[in-house]
C-alpha cells in the first residue's frame, strides 16, 4: 500500500521540481521579446523582459511602441544612411566617436540606435532604486557625489531640465570620474561634439514618446518611476568594464 501510494506522489513531486527548475532557468536566460527585422548592418538586441513587466512604472503600450516603432525606426534609418559607405565596416562606437564628420541622418539615427540599446539594458522588472551596497558602482557613487540621494537629485535635475527632447546620463568621464550630463535629441556622451564626453553607464530617455501615454506632461513623475526599475547589476557591469 505504501509503495503504491508513494510511487505516483514521488513522480508528481519530481515532475513539479523539474518543471519548477526549468521555468526558472528559462526566465533567467531566454530573451522574451525578439527584435524587429531591420535589414542592414546594425541589429537591435532582443528585449530581456516582456513589455508589461515594468508596470506600473512604465506601461506596456509605451514600451511596445518605443521598442518596435521608435527604436526600430532609428535602426532602419541608420542602416539606410550608411548603406554602401565606409561606415558599414565600423562599430557604432567608432561612428559616434567621429560623428562631427557625418550627416545629420547618421548623427540622429546612430545616436538613437545606440541610446535605446543601452536604455533597454538599464531597465529591469527586478530593478531597484539604489544599487546594492556590495556593488562597486554603489561605492563609486558615494565617493563621487557624497551619497546616493545627492546623486539621484543631480541626475533627476539633469533629466527634468533638459529642454525639449533628449537624454540624461551617468558617465565615466575622460578623467575616469563619475559624472552626470544631458544631451539634446539623440546625441550622447560618446560623440566627439558632446559637451561632456565619457562612457555611458546609465541613461534615461526624456523624449515625450518615452512617457507621454502614461504620464502626459508630468516628466518628473516618469523620472521618479524610472528609479523603481533600474538594473544596477548592469550599470555596475558597465562601470567595471569602462574602468578597466
Ligand atoms: Mn526613445
């Protein structure tokens, strides 16, 4: 009797363990939204989380339009602008580093392509306001800005006061220090014509297309919501790579 009973129960439990294990590992490793088709050299990366997974902070519809229409548009237009030119053999970082020599189409769409790739990676459904105290970026922020909340205040101000469309950044500057900056349109700190140059670690998109459906004119509310979904593990990874 014990054996007859024990057998199926053990099998069910084993089954639950196996399916539990595999669902979790899929969640960690699988890309959840595949990238739109963008013929040409530069490809978008898949999105690591579903569109709705950043709610209530960033809504699914904004995420979908932003990723599938805006980002895909920049990528397609960049590919068209460089087609048949010497730029096809260069990395996006190389192109941005000498952007002052290029057309407005390459500047706007090359920036748009790079900036959004970074932006999606900077976000996570498992994100948090602050980096974990054990992360190097946490110590570096404290050293550069005094404490996390002084950093947050300065970053928020840069994002809120950028006139019109653009981005705010946490960068590792040319002297190897953390700094905050903002850029108009799709410019970024890798561009040779940027006011403050450096390697981007964290970016917030403050174009209206990034928040208008949910927040309308309330950009400060969107910036505050962004601070619930920051992928600090990724910012830390970028910081360690940039420093070395
Ligand atoms: Mn955008």
